[in-house]
């Protein structure tokens, strides 16, 4: 069903392929990436200040670290960035295949980074979903992925949700929070061609999934207990890519969009960052833990 919730563009930046919103609580700012524009963006709601930083490749995602630094997945490598726009350092990588690049990524509550690779041509299941603990050898958690996308967890940390977009479904898996292992993958909800392709997602405080739809112009709120959509947010653009909660009480939903493949006169607001206030609180954006990285470096 639809609800009357205002959805408004809030940034001046217009991304080619906006993705990966991350609420940085210490900075009180939203970080997000323009994959095709090779930039990381920052938006500060308090004063509307915006910044962007060019990076050496296509950034699939960016997250905060347990210190002041940022961690970005660019092309098929991970880079530490010394604060927004600061010095960048290569720290890890995966398969050296120019047809693959990192896409969406997110940290679990223990500070592990889960990030997947995707086929740049979006036709073959060549990618993997990786789990990075510190900067040790990344663990391949899933394989035969075409377009790795949304990642989220249940509030109790016992279930992990995941999207490989061309399959038009959300998978759910048993999640071992202590060991960072997944098992028993199964389909939670299957979407139709009319819905578009499920892309990025997040969860709210009650554990419901908020899924963005590429080609669907919407975000659906899905109850994982029933697999049914409970709420729908409609957008004036078709390519809605991801979402994250932010603000003092995580009461704002920030949504990224894309304009790739579109003329400006077709969808003037495509590629902008949007905000909605659905009247609920969301889950936080967890940061990458550098504790294990320091331990690995000392070996």
C-alpha cells in the first residue's frame, strides 16, 4: 500500500550512479558514492553543507572506521582514506578481473565489512560476496553472483538478508554473529518485473526491510516475518538505488538515485539524494573495526 510521506531532494549533487548511503554519527553527516562519477560525497543536514572527493576508480561503497578514517571499496580493492578527502592507501584486494568491480557493501555489528563484486556487463554470475575481517585474506561467503547489492541484518543478529539484483528476490540466511558465517540460504520474497530490480536496502528498528527498486521508482517496506510489503514510498525518478537511516534518532530515511542512461529532460531529479520521514526509527550504519586490522599488521 502507499502512504502519504513527503519525499524530497535535498542535495545539489547530481550523481550518475548514486549508491551506498552511510550515516556517520560522529560527523553527523551522510556519506554516499557516485560509482560512475568516481566520487565520494558528504552531506551535512544541519547546515546543508556538501563536499565531494574524487577517488581512483569506481567506488561501490564507503563506510566509517572505528577511528577517524574511512574505508572505501573501489574497483576491486579496499582503500583506507585519512578523513574525508584525505590521503588514500590501498590495503586489500580480491580477484584481478577488469570485468568485475565492488558494488554495495555494509558492516555488521561486529565491524566486519561485507561487500560483493559484480559483472560490469550485468549478464554473468562472475561475482562473489566477501567478508573482510581486518585486512586478512577475505573470505568468500557466496559465489556465482551477477550484481551484488543490498545487505542487511535482523535486530538480533541471527539473520542476514541479501540481494543479487537480477534474481529479483531478497534472500535470507542464518547468520552467526560471533564467527561471521552464513548458512541455509533461501528466498524470503520474490518480486515481479513490474516492481523493477531490488537494489540496496536497510532495516528499521523493528527489523522490517526497506528495499530500493531500480526501474521501479520506489522503496518498499517489507515485513520479513510474512514476506509482505507493508508500506511503499514513491519517487519522481525511476532508478532508486539504496537507502539508510540517519539523524539524531535515526528518524530520517536518506535515499540515493541514479541518472545513468537517462536524458536530463526525462527525469530532472534523477541522481539526486532524497530524504523521507516515515515516522519510525532505523538501524544504525555500523563502522569497520580496525582492531583486527592492527592485529594482522603486527603478525
